[in-house]
C-alpha cells in the first residue's frame, strides 16, 4: 500500500511540474528580433537566486532554445497588418465557419473613418443581426450596433 501511495504522489507531483511548465510557456511569444540583433538577455534576479546548479547552467540552454523558437516561429505579427475590406470579410467569414455557423452572412463591408473597416452579420434573408468595426492596423474588432 505504501509503494502505491508513494508512486501516486510522485506521479501527481511530476504531472504538476509538467503542467506548470506548459502553462508558463503557453502565452503569446514576443515578436522575433530583427535579423542580426542579439537575443534577449538574462532577466534580473534576486541576489543569490540561481536557475540551476551552476550560475546560469540550464538557464543558458533554455534561453538559446527559446531564442530559436522565436526566430523560427510560424507566424509573425507586424505592428500594422494593412487589412483591406476584402481581408476583413474573409476574417469574419472564417470566424463564422470556425464557430460552426454556415447560415449567417457577412454584409456591408466598407471602409469607415480612419483605419476602421465596418461590416455587418446578417441572416440568410438579409436581416442585420449586428454591426462591427475592425481596425485595419491591429485587427481589433468592436461591436458598433
């Protein structure tokens, strides 16, 4: 019985460590640095705090690995996305499909004031359900009606 409890406790602890590590790295990664720029430096730490048995030991390997992950990331988000009304329509239609809605339509897509692009969601018979505005630079969606 003791071995079973010890094994269960060890498995639970190991699962907790793995889950904490996954949650810590699940957030959005910052944009990769421009080509030729040095990687990020070691963050400031409290005096006497070490990440491994040596000063920086495993930390340095982790930092290099994270730098490579950011450098070879699949997608890079620029500061200005340069979205057009056609792009906004595709994004809104993709959102509807992603959420399993095959009946609503994206209508009234037009350039608004400033960098805003306005669009509406409508039923198949053309009745407007809601109106939205998407910023062409950031992609932020705001409901307007």
